[in-house]
C-alpha cells in the first residue's frame, strides 16, 4: 500500500512539474502500477466487499504496461514523438475494456453476489455467458504473451543503441529500468504459469506486487537524485566522445558554438524550463547530432550541464538581488528550473553550496 501511495504521489508531482513525452508515458505507467497495487490490496483485505466497484479496476491495465514501457524507451532513446499511429498499441486494452463494460455497469450488490459465488460474468443468455467465459480463460495467456513481446521490443531498442558515450546516470537509469521491468514481466508470467499448473496462492500476488513496488521506488529514486534523466532524449545525456562519422567541419562547428552561446547569453533560451536539445537545434537550424557534437567537443560539456550553467548564473543574480521578492521555489522557476529539488541539486553541484547557504554567505559578507 505504501508503494502504491508513493506511486500516485510521484505521478501527480511529475504530471504537474514535467511535461516531456517520455515523462508523461512513464508517469502513466507508474500511476497504473499504483492503481493495480490498490486493486491487489483490496483483494487481500476483502476491502472489495465494502467497496465492490473497486474490484477489477485494473483488470485491463496489463495490456498497457508493455506498450508504455516500449514507447517510453523509444521516446527516450530515439526522441521519437508519439503520433496517431501509436494509438494502435492501445487497441488490446480497449478490447479488454469493452469486455469488462457489462461487469462495470452492474450495481454494487450484484457485484458482491458475484464475488461470493466466484462468478466472472453474469448474463441471462447462456451462449453469451459461454463466449465471455471462454474469452476470460484465454485472456491471461494473451496478456502474458503481449507483455513479453513488448518487453523484448524495449530490450531490442536499448541493445541496438550505442550507449558507449552516454552519461553514466542515463546509462544506469536505463539498466535499472529494463531489469526492474523484466522482473515484473517474469513475475507476471510466473503467476499465471503457477496458477495453471498448481492452484492460486496468495504468494503469487505478492511476487507481482514486489516487482511493481521495486519499479515505483526506482522511479522515485531517480526522480529525486537525477530528475533530469527521466526527461528522455538520450543525446542530451551524451558525454564528450566519438563523432568520427560526422560531416561537421571545424569552421561550421566554431560558428555553431558562437550561435549557441548567443542563444543563451542574449536570448536566454535556458529560461525555458522544458528546453530540449531539439529546441536548440531548431533555433540554429542544425541537426541535433551536430548540436550535441559541438556541446560535447567544442564546449567540452553535456547538454544538461551547458544549460544548467546559465540557469545557475541567473539564479545567483536573483539570490543576491531579489531576496525580498522571491522565495527559493520562485527563484528556481525564474531561472528555468522545473522544480526546487532539481535547482538545489544543480546549484550545489556547480557552486559547492546550497542556494540558502550561498545567499547567507553573501549577506554575511556585506
């Protein structure tokens, strides 16, 4: 229950403060995991008899777990936006939801009676009842295969991407993400295998719940320690490295470097809280790869560090000149940061002091 509460809290906070596509996909996945855990707890504690409409609220969610994982990985690694064609991934979920509609529209007392009688569906027509029961019997197998296929597709995307030059925190995040999700997938598959071979055991539910909890806590850890990692766009987290196949000449790189610095110093593009590498590329009319190369090789830094350097300078000026007008959250927002936590971590990493200590040190020196 604690993990589900944390998951819902994280989803709400991240939905409010972050709006990049990878983050939205990840937030939805965490939220669905959290609701599923609540559904499990309602089952274990017989809470579903008190509130029967809570029962089966997460039944169709497994058809979204795999697609959300895969689409997040695709968006994170390839910076590929989700278009209308991407909605095809939700069709199995919609199909399952339609099957569940006859149950969802029942009144509470009927649902309780069905729970007591261990009924899955309740139709007057025997043929319809048989059809729905047969579908219900096959669905767990389809769900497991569906989840497994999307997990493999996500792994394939990661394995095909050259991560040798990726920043350590981004690489570590991808490693934890994929192995925590494969842990969930294995637990999910094992649950139905064990139920089919033997019989239902509460411990099987616990295994899936633990796997989902690990995933939620991993999101929470990275959301606090390295919040910028969750944003996606793998090129934003690329270390200075190999661009042997790049067609960028030295003179063009120098010109591009000057343009980027001008964008930051004169246009203050860093004040855009959801600034992405592709935004800089669009602003200078170059490819993301070339912009990333210039930041890595010419400026000898990463995209995140490059942008945050200007944000920190802006925040330092605000800390010294607008102490009576803005609190720490206000200074963070005015400097281009998404939230106070990201601001504090970046500020300390850059100056060696927290924003409050930096401000106090300046005031004491007056």
